[in-house]
């Protein structure tokens, strides 16, 4: 999940470049990022064992 860094604007250069011109605040990334991270984790927990069984 290296590409699933949605919780901070510092996570990726694109997030950081968009923050100032769009007028986003640091907390705005948590508002959308937390649900996305939860979806990524849920998919990984369910999908990875189905593809690579233990």
C-alpha cells in the first residue's frame, strides 16, 4: 500500500502541489483520505488471502 498515502498532503508531491492553489487545509486530506484508506485496507484484507492463500 505504498501508493495509498491519502491522509496527508505531504504523502505525495501532487498532493502538496495542489494544496495551496486549491485552498485545501491539512484537515481536508483526512476527511477524504480516511475513508479511502479504510477501503484499501478492507480490500487488501479480503482480496490478498483469496489470491495468495496461506
